[in-house]
């Protein structure tokens, strides 16, 4: 696997460390995480790199925590890479939409329920999202119609707004994300 962040890959190497009961360091795993792809969003890749539905604690042996949904609950977190396809990527004209929705729910549990069916990609989650563009460029569109161009080496901190990510360009855009589940008051 190449370490060149400007290239899109169908897998990412993930190295996990931990701590033994005696306090010594340990390499827990060194493995490849494959991309999740769904026909509903052709060309997009989703990498679930790490996460938990509970706050992290130390010491930690480094075992992979259990979590079941794409977006974390309050106190949980997710570490993900999302590759936005270039402009013009559309589902096949003969796509069975019910099957595509079922497949997306199976591969990316909970994602579809957060999406606005009238405005594809627009969604809102109870989370603080820390996003870094590792390569490419895209637009962050907010629920009020505001659009912000974001490019390689730039970061976004989202504090729970309704939003969508759009890629109006000819190249993929890679978003490295850390999502912190929060409780929405009010």
C-alpha cells in the first residue's frame, strides 16, 4: 500500500497499539481495512477505521471496541475516511432503489435514516465532526444554503449543523473524519 495520501485506494492499513496490564506497550494488530462501497453512491468509498459507542478509557489493551451504527451515540466516537467521488457520478439508471437502500443500510448501518430523501446527501447528526481534507477539494453545503469550498490541507469543525458534502470537481476528495457523539439539548 502506498503512503501517498493523494491517491485513492480500496483499502487502508490500520495499526493498533495497546497497553499490557504491567504497563508495557504492545502492537495489537497491523491489518488492512477495506473500503465499503454501495451502488447508491457510485465511486464513494467509506472506511470505518475505529470507533466505540462508549467513551475511551486507559489503560487499554487495544481490542477493537463494539459499535453498530455509522454515526456514534452520545459519548461514542468514530474514526473514518470518506472518499467523495467526482462530479457526475450517478447511480445506474436501472438501479433497484429498494435493494440499494437495503444494501446501504446493511453496509453503513444508520446512515440512510439520517439522510434527507428530498435533498440527497443533506443530513444532520448529534455530533461534533472533525474533518481534514487529505487530498482533493469539495464543498461543504449548510442547511441554509451557504457553500464553503474546502481543499487539501484544510480542516472543518462541525458543531451539529444540517449539512452535505458535495464534490463538484473532476477528482475524488478524501475526508479524514473523527466524529464525537454528543447529546443535543433542546
